[in-house]
C-alpha cells in the first residue's frame, strides 16, 4: 500500500481513495474481463483496432497499481477461444499489440518484481506470439511480486475439458482420488488462489466463459466504464466495494454487525 501512496499526491482523488482502502482486507487475486474496446472506438468513429491500442494504457495502469498494492495475482482476459471468429486483420493486430506491449513493459515488470504467466490453449497460438510469451515468462520467472496472468486463447469450458482429459489420463496410470482438489490441480491456474474479485467493464452482465470453476465464490463488480477509460480510480473503487461485502462462502456471515452485502450492480452508480 505504501508503494502506491508514494506515487500519489495528497491532493489527488486517487490518494484519498487509496487511503480509504483497508490494507489487511485486500483481495489476493483480482480477475478482469477487459470489455468495451470496440464500443470505445465506435463512439469516436475510429476503427476497432484504435480501441485495442487505447486499452493498452489501461492494462499498464492496472498492472502497476495491483503491484503497488501488493496483490498476489492479477488475471486479465485478453483473448478468448471464441475471438478467432473476429476479422483476420483485427486478430493479427491484437498479436502485434501483444508483442509491442510485452517488449515495452518487460523493464517495468522487473522494476515492480512482477512475474508474468499465461493460461489458455497456448499451443494453438502463432509461433511468434508463443515465442514472445515464453521469453517474458522465462525472463520474469524469478520475480516474487505480483503474478500477472494473461488469459489468451482461453475458455473456461475448454480449460475444464483439458483438466478432465488430464485427470482421466492420470487415472489410467495410477490410483487417483477424483474430487474438487484433483480437478483444481489440473486447471491452467493450478497453484494460484481463486479470484476473490471479478471485475467486468462495459456494463455487460455475464462472465463470458471466464474462469468458470475458479470464480465460484468470487465477488462480482460490474462497471459501465469501457476498458480504455478504466483507470486507477476505477480499480480502487472496485476494491473498496469488495471490502464492503460480507463474504459468507455459503455460511451465515462473518459476525454480527458485518457489512451488508451490496448488489453486483454497485459499480453502476451514477458518477
């Protein structure tokens, strides 16, 4: 938390938001569905790719803020298995933007002690994309701060299918207890805590095949802000809203007087 306050001026709105956050109740893992790039561009009569380019700055600010807050993990939904249906030119532009981002941000990852990982059906990616991912994963593998996890060519159902296939193969070779732990251990996210907070931008009320197993008990926060306009203040407001929730995990609540759980649409309040 101090690392964030150190770069904010006391008169800034973000400074006051950061001071309001309880550092002892931060989410360990934040997952974000980065939605709205196309609409952002359309509202400005720009091509869709302009929205993707503008969204890179939102990624940069979000990653740095999570690192400075001391979060354990951040997973960003960058490219789904369904996104191959988009025009070829748009998909190729996304790969180029990813390469530019990774090369430009690698020094910042090291500066903030960020360890980069990626999940999804990575073998289906173009060779040059896979090479870039592998290079950054290798370069940051010894970093011990925030784990930045990029979901690329990812689908929650595909992940579950792959996990079950692995479980069946393992069961053919040795005795395996089939339970939740066995499935979790074979997911792409094995070893990571499940997301505590799932943020979706652009106001859409769906999870879009993202981390279907892992978000079983995640708190959901939806904001109408389009991804390119998502900034540090938006992230801090989402975390503050999370800290007001009573996380019961199917039980009866934390204790008498615990905060009242707010609806998922808390992020849609007028600003």
